[in-house]
C-alpha cells in the first residue's frame, strides 16, 4: 500500500496507536451527530411538526436496515484486521471481494424491497393518515441512498481494519458539509432549484452519498490501495462469505433488536404522558453525545485486538484492554461528573419547560451515574468482537435488553408508579452487561479461534506491501 495508508498495530506504543486511531473516528461520529441535529432543526423549525413526524416514523425502518449493514461490515473489519495482523494479504483480498459482493447485493435487495413495501410497512406501524403520504415519499427517496451507505460502511471498515481511520474521516467530512449545505437549497428552492420541501432533505442525502462514495473509490483506486473495492474474483467467495455471515449476522441481529427494544422502552415511557416522553427524548440526546467516546474506543479496541490476535500477540491484547479501560473510563468519568452536576443546564439546550426538565434531571442523575459501566462494556466487548466472537456479545446485549431493561422497565415503573422505574431499569441493564462481558473476558474463552484460517503461507512483510506510515512522532 502506498505511504499514508495502513497502520501496523501489532508493534509500537499501544496508547499512542489507540489515541491516533480513535480520534478520527470520534471526530467522524461527532460530525454525523451534529448533522442529524442540524437536519432536525431545518425540518422541525422550518417545515413544521408534520414534516418532523414524517421523518420520525421513517427512522426505525432506516435504522434497522442500516443496522444490518453495519453489523455485516463489522465482520469485514474483524476479518481484515486479523488477516492484516497475520500478514496474509491474499486472504485479506478474498475478504474484500466477498464483502463487496455480499454488502453490495444486500444494499440493492433492501432498496428494491423497501421501494415496494414502504407504504405497507408504514401502515403496519400505525402511521397517522395525515403524514402517511409524506412519510412514504420521504422514505422511498431516502432508501435510494441505501446501497451507497452500505458501500461507505464497507469501505470505512476495510480501511479501519488495516489501521487507517483518517481517510474515511476526510470523505465523511466532505459528505456531511455538502449535505448540510444542500439541505436548505433543495428544501426551499434556492439557486434556481425546485422547492422540494421534506423530500429535499432525502435527496440531499442521496446526492451527498453518491459523491462521497464515488470520490472515495476513485481516490483509493488511484492510490492503488489493495483494500479498495473492485470487480471481485468469484471463484473463492463461498467460504469467506460464509465466514463473514457467521461473524456479521449476530451483530446485525443485535443492532436490529436493540432498536426494536428501544421502541418498547419508549412505549413504556409514553404511558406516563407527554411530559415523560419529552424528558426521555431530551435526556436521550445527551446520552447520544455522552456515549460517543465509549463507542469509538470500542471500535478502535476491536481493530487493535483483531490485528494483534491475527499476529498471535495475545500479550499485547491484555495491554490493549488495560489502556482501553483507562482511556474510555477516564473520559467517561469526566462526562459523568458534568452530567450529574449540571443536568438541568444540559437539558435546557433542548427544552425549556420546567415540568419536562424535572424528570429529565432524575434520568441523568440515575443513568448518567452509570455511564462508566457502559464505557467499560465497550472495552471488553471490543476485545471479544476483535477475536471474532460476535455471537457472545450479541447474547450479552440481548440479555441486558430483553431480560433486564424491557421487563425491568415495565415492572419497576408499575411497582413504583413512576417513570423513574424505567430510569432504574436502564441503569441496571448497564451493570448486568458489564458483569457478563467482563466475566467472559476474564475467563479467556475469547482466545479460542472463532473459525479456521485458510491454509497458506504468510504473505510478504506488511511494511513492504502496504508501506509503514503510522504518523508516530
């Protein structure tokens, strides 16, 4: 690979690798979150409540489909990082080929099915008749971006698997800035464009994804990057595709069921009235920001662990775990201190109604106090996922959500006759996740191979094939 691409994470300072690898991903996550906030402001403030509701009812469908794509590309990241760490470049290329076919095909199939069944799915979700037509139009346009979004997920996972988190950030930055600028142009018909209203936000997403994906592929091909998606060799797709599905499907199922579980929790909160729902919504926005460092470090730890496990460097994996706890836990403790100290001030960023802020404060002081549990779960889960044991983390997540959080939220809220019962159930689910994940990590069972490696001699030294440009001082 040309200089500037690839980062050998099996040698050198682990804390330096972790920081340098995590920061671009963290910035990318903040960018995407900021864009979602800006988009919500454009729609809610200038197009009205009905338009915002149309986007809101479409979101669960979009989230489930993208969750499947993200889950499968997580498998790609794991397999690429392990192959890269083991210096098996031919195996790495097979992963690229099989993932390109699998993710590309799914993106197209989901788009076609979504276009055909969007109205039926929205009706099944009991979408109010007054916004059904707007929701259908918006969703059908947005789904056109699905194959492109899957392609961007795939390319990002391939690059991150070889230790390059900077290149995806640059193109993500361009995509987000372009979409944010194009939103009002298409919504309000500026610069001679037709006035598209709500559909303008969907079209801006489609256009920005087309440009970002095309530019990224052209850039990687021009640089002759070996992990650049290209026309695949079909003769070896079977075994690697099956391996990708075996690792990726649990993650896809996990992501999908988590979103469905949150719908159930929201339904329980809704039972306590509009004020409780508004408080939960505002506090969840703060959660979204607070969780970003933990999630980002979890992804970085997964790649670090994957490369080192592939290289047989289990001694470094323990060090990765320790530094992950220190970095992710330390940052999260600061976030916790701010959250529980000034919850009212944070909530007033989103709401001003005192009756909404009061239950929101109770939420942040209860759930915010347990942010550390959430952060440490992503550290141990990152190691387990990096080893390819995604089924284990899926089971842990589903137990936490469907055995503890959802039933606990219902039982405690009824027992206490207060929405605070939901807050306690969420906090308890974090604690249970941490206990289960840490127990599995300490047991060492994640060290067992998640699958057999294809036979073959080691490929040439990675520094010769990819270039060794880590950006270290």
